[in-house]
């Protein structure tokens, strides 16, 4: 009997389709456990994602189950019934990107229930108590930018600034120092979460402050003889014309008792303003009779106030443990560019503490700062914690997201609903970026570390995540653009004291 | 036999000469590296740590030439054993010869093997390998260049050759700047051996591919600076120390096709043709052996022996080594002093070993490569945070090395940072030779009590400063600060006293003696006593010894010393000669003659 070609094709399909369907179903099959024992507790997972509040656009929250079992079945169920199954033979749970997206999209404002079943050969299956993740309606900015470097001391080796998608695991370098003769790079700062407008400092032979504006990179030299040191901590004025910097003369020293590693402190510091349009550096002259050290400037979103940290000028032989910074603000007239008198916003000295990194939410309602025992470099202070000021009533609260280890640098998402902060809670040495949902001063979600494709990555990564900043899109310039700009002569800023 | 296939049938003399020369090469290399030049194994194995992990591979995979370094590091980890190291290097030299025999056969199928040009690259590499900074991946780079060249000429078909040339980007990615050596070799080959338009077509094609590869690699694929793409990993970073053998080697590679061509048409009478291979052997190997035996640096070899003992904390071996064959090197003398300190004998036996550098051999500068050695002083006196600081700096600057990661683990355990120590332990567990070491310390992560029962770690915990202070650039100040924070730290105290002794500051020595009884000393260490006796003799006053007494035996030795001095008082050189025989181990001899 002869079979025609179309018929043969049809027959093949008739055989292949059921096989494919069966294979597909087998691959999707999950154990439907009827007989299992209840563990009566949640499984231990790393990172700790139990009870966290996550944005509806976050990358898959992969984790590692730290139980001594042979095989795991994980069932993720959304409030509206969408189910996602994942299997793991080594405890590492990786959610497929597409299914995860769907799970979140169907579940905004709801919660995800994660059920973990474990099996060992020849033993009865075990079921752990479910883990819940709460899905906020508010999205987080799609990118996070941070500096990656070794956490310590004097040498830096490889150093780069990286942008990482918060919605998936794509990561790319913005700056890599091997292209600029291994110079140090620091203090990347965005004009209101804008990936097209930012600056960073390079220290070394290719040094300068590099401004990025719509794909163009410009190398400038901001330092002048009238400043105590380089232009250091920046803050963009909301109009985008001015950038406030502190200029710091900084030293570092090394502790010899094990409780502390490094001490970084200022011998002098002052605030200066850079006019990006006129290329002018302007002294930010104070009206105080006492000589102060001023640092960590931050503009209010309206541009009417400049917040900063201030302490009395140290004198020779000072005790670094007695240097306490208060939180201050000065009014600013955008027309004339003139500052008003300083006002104390938070008197940290009165409680024997010190403030650093004041950062105001883009909606202007809240200010988060770091509080520690003394000095100005909180990242090496184990006791450093984040505090919140509700600006309308000046109420100060210690934030619930703190840990026993250092919490330090922090920044807000463009919608004021997410906070990212550096925390050393993992190992006490390397800082990791933690996200926390911010509903209001009394509604702050449990923080979670930036999810990784390989959830065990933080255990192996010896680099620290420095200055995490949310940005509203992808940065278009890359390491080669900075390398090209570094080959050009730096434009020297003009110093003026007119304001 | 592989080599048999490359050699022409019937040429027994040639075969014999080739086997003889390869055997000689192997024997010379093996003898030298196993018995004489084995210091390079210790040095190179300790300057890197091969880790079996994806992250470690990624560090090399992100740059052209990185993989050849990765492979070199993989082999270098076997330098842990002198035997394995010797075998690797010697086998490599033979393999390179084998490739060149095959190339020779391709270039000149009807002629005899040019033994001289085949042996020359391997002999030059053997001479270069004497240098401590000639690393395994350089050897692999040369080998891959020769192999790729062989592949390029192996099949004469035009298409095959174009395919091999088109694969240049892959080759460049594998070997980095070594690919430029191949470029030179291949162009010379084409100009000499190819005929007609192909003589120019292949080089032009290859140059176009090279230029395109370079542009794509630089602008699109790899974030590497241009000089890195041009030079890495060829060993030409430091042109000042560029050895002439390296120029010769690079020349040999590039000009190999030309040399074969030049010497190919030489037609010799049969008897000369048979003599030439043996003449080559009789020339090249004696010259190699003479050059190998020249410029040996016994002091560096001695230093590596001491350093090896430092790593395994064999303090007695270091002390014996320096006392029996003294190092003239400041680092060797620093290690001797360190070993004495670890054995609590610093002021007892300081002058039993050679001291040429005064107090400079007590501590080392904390910069550049020296930080890797300076660490041990801080670790010895209990400045664990500074030892940790320097180990960390070493790790950042030079990557993980067996010693810096071990010190990071120990210092983190001493300082109570168990989670960080665990990270380092997990790294060390992914190595071939240090896994067991890591497992020992991993137990301490699980059971912290084991730290307190470990003699080394518990001893260091006891030495931790009682109060905090900042480390200073000046180590004399640091010792003062340690003693202020922990007044009973005998190790720091003896370093302080040793400084005074080495600076001949007997007044300061005497001023410190009164504190010793309170510190727990029941008798005064030998050299301090000698300094006190000197003080009494010069200043004619009896100092306050805080309740301790001078040993009568010391007084009697001083009497004897004085008698010698009086006997040869008119002849200082004679006096020194006589004293050197019997009294050189004393502070008095150091005080008078150093």
C-alpha cells in the first residue's frame, strides 16, 4: 500500500502531537501530595524573602532553601488563583521569568503564597508552613545603579558602576575603571532619578567630575584653591541647573581593636554650588559666627531648601568620637541664588549621635537619614541605622527596616514608594542593596535584598554594593564613553564668591 | 612513536640525534628544576590561587588572552610539588620541540631536520624559566602560537587556510597578544613559501582580519584598554627588565620559517650532514648548561627556603637556617627575627644570627609586594587588625594567594567575624591543595570553642590590644601604642628592646629593664643583660633593674670579652677577627664592630 506524502505528514503529526503533549504534561506535572507530614514551620530560605513586600514589576525572587532534603517542589499561588510550580533538586529555586511576571501582574495588591514540599527517597514527603510575599500596586523604578568594589581600606583594584534591571537580571557596566588607568570612581549622582542626567567623580590621573547630559559626557575640574578638598558629595537642584557639593578634606585611620575596622573623618569641609550652565563654582557662604564643617547636601524637591549635616570645626588633637553632626537646612532663593539662615532640623548632638546622608522623598513628605554614634562615615559604623522625619510635623522615627548591622546609604524611587538602602546585615562586611516598600511612616514593608538569578550569589560575591540609586530608565552611555571623555582636557570651573 | 612519524624514514642518524637531544633537554631541565631551580615552584605557586569556580573562570574569560593565563594558573597549582613542577616544565619543553619538528617537516619535507632551530626555542624558554617572573602561561602562549602556525600550514588547500585565518578572532581571544607573534610568523612564511598571488593574498587577508578583530574586540566585545589588548599576556610589561633571551625567543619564533628556508638549500657532503646534528647537540646543550649555571641567585633561593618555613610556621628551621647559612637579605633577617619572636627568644638569640640592617630588619615597609611579608610582624605581636588590613590589601592588589587568604581566615576568626571567615573558607575549599587546611578551620566556624583551644589562634587572642588606637606609619610608635594598650605584651616589648639593641641605645634598654619583673620576667634575656653590663661598664653606675639580677655567667663572659679587647687593643682588625670566632653572637660584638 502506498501512502501519499501529505498523508504521511499527517500520520507523523498524529504520532508526534500526542507525544509532545504527554511530554509537556509530564514536565509540568507536580507532585500532588496526599500523604505528607507537616513541619509546622517555614523552610529556612536565603535570602530571607518571607513576609516581604515586593513591587509588582520586580525580577523573580529566586531563593535557596537551606534544609537538608533531597528534592523540593514549590507551589506559588497568587490571590486570584494563578499557580506556578517549580522543582529543585539542590534547594535553589529559580522562577521562570515569564511565569513570574504573570504571577505578579495578576496579583497587584495581593499576596503570593509559597508552599514548599520536600522529599527524601523512601521517606514521606514533608510540607513546610507557607511563606507569603505581599505584592504592592506601586512599581519600582526599572533600574538600579550602584558602584561595585572591594569593601575596604586603601587599595581598590577593580571598580565599576553598574546598572541592573530591577525587572529582570540584566546587568551592564556604566563605568569600568580599567579603561581609565584604574582610577577610582565615586559619588555617582542622578538628577532626580534621571538616567540621562548624572555625574560621577574620577580620582587619579584621569581625574575630574564627569557630567552626563543626554548621551554627552563632559569632563570638568571643579576643585579650586578656595575649597578644602575636592568636590565630593553631590546633590542636584530640581531645576537641574545647580549641583550642591560638599568639599571635604578627609582622612582615614585603622582601628586596632576588632570591634571596628576603619575610621574616615573630615578635618574640614564646606558646601559649594556648581552652576552647570555657567561652569561656575560658587561658595555657599554661611551667616554663622561659628566656623562649622558642612557636608552631605541634599536639595528639597521644591528646590527651596538645602539640607545638610553640620558640626563645629574640629581643632588639632580633637577626639573623633566627639564629632557629632546635626541636620540643618538653609532656604534658597532660586532667582537670586542667595541662601537664608541655617535652621536646625534635627539636633543629633543633643542625643549624643551624629547624622549623615539626609535624603528627601521626591514627593517632599519624608526625609530619611542615617544616625550613628559619631562622625561622618556611617558605612563603617555597625550601629548606623536609618531614621525617618515626617517633614510636615518634624516627627522623627527609627525605621523598622533596620538590623543589628550597618544600614547606611539610601535613596528613594521616583514615585516615593520604594526605598533602597545599603545594609551589611548579610555578613557584617559587604553592603547589599535592600528594597523596602514605603506606604507611610507607619507602613513600611519588610525589606528584601535585590533578587539575583543565582540566589547563592551574595554568598560568593566579595564586592560591596555602594550608593544604590533608583533610576527611571536605562543609562545610555557606557564605559567607552567615559574613556573617550577622559582623553579630553578637563574643563576648569570658574570660582566665584558672589553669592 | 609520534616523533618517528615526523622524521624521514631511513634517516637513522637524524632520528638518533633527535631522540638524543630531546632526552638531553629533558634531563637538563629536570635536573636543574628539581635540584637547583626549584625555588620558582614555591614562588609561583604562592603568588596565585587557582579556584575551581565559575567566578574564577569568568575573571579570565572577560579578556582576550585570559584563558591562556587561566590554563597556566591551573598548571601552576601543581608546582606545589617540585616533582610535578619539574615534570610539567620539562614535558612542555619537549612538546614545543615536537611541534617545531612538525613545522620543520612541513616547511622542508625533503630535507633533514634543522636541529638547532628546533631546539633553540625550548632552550631559550628553559633559560627564561630560571626567572621567577616567567610564568607558566607564557609557555602555554608560545606553545599555542606554534600549534596554530602548524595548523595554518598543515593543509595546503587554499580554502582550509582561509578558514584557519578567519578563525584568528578565536585564536586572539584564546592567547591575546601572543597572536601577534603568530601574525609575524605567518606573514614571513607566506612571503617566503607561498607562490604567486597567494604570497600577498594570505597576509593581506590575515591583516584585514586582525584589524577587524582588534576593532570589534576593543569597541564592542571587551572592556579592555588598548594597551592591554596589545600587550596582554605577552611578558613585555616591564621593558626595563626585558631579558635578552626573550628578544631572542621572539625572534626565533617569528623568523623560524626564514631560518629553515635559509639553511635549507645548503647541501653538504654526507659525512658533514651526519656530523652537524651532533655538533649542534655538542654546542647547544653545553651553552645552555653554562648559562643555566650562571647568574644563580643563592640568596633569593635561601630566602624562599626561609619563606617556605614561614608558611608552615617551622620557626626552628628558620632559626637554624639563618644561623648556619646567614641570609644577607633584609627580608631573610626580618624572618629570622620574626621566628625568634614567635619562639619568645628575640632578646635571647637576636645576635646569634647575622644582623646587617639595624632595626630595619625588625619590620618591613607596608607597601607594594612587601606588604605580603610585613603582615607577619603585626600578626606576631598581636596587632591582628593590622595583619588583617594588610592581608586584605594584598588580596585586593594581587588577588587571592594561599597566604593572604589563610591570614584573612585566621584574623577574621581571631576577631570574631565568623561569617566573613566562612566566605574565605568556602573559597579555599575550592582549591586543590588547601582544601584540608580550610576544612580544619571550617570546624571552628561550627564550633567557636575550637578557636580558644587552638594554640595559635588562642595565643593571638591573648595578645589583642586591651584598648583601641589607630595604627601609625611608624612601627616604633605602634609598638609603644601596643604596650600602652597591653603593658604585658612580651612580644611587643621584646621588639621594642630589640630595636634599642640594634640601634645601640643602651640607655633606653636599661630604662626599660625595671619594668620587666612586673611583666612576668624571672630573669633578664641574654642580650638585654649584655647591654646592661655594657651600660655599667661605660657609665660606671648600677641601674635600677626592678628587682632582677644580672646572671654571674654574663659577667664572667664580659670579663672574658674585655680580656680579649685588652689583648688586641692595638690591632682592631685582629681583634675583630678573633672576636668573630668566639664572641660574634653577643651584643658586645655587634656594639663594637657592626
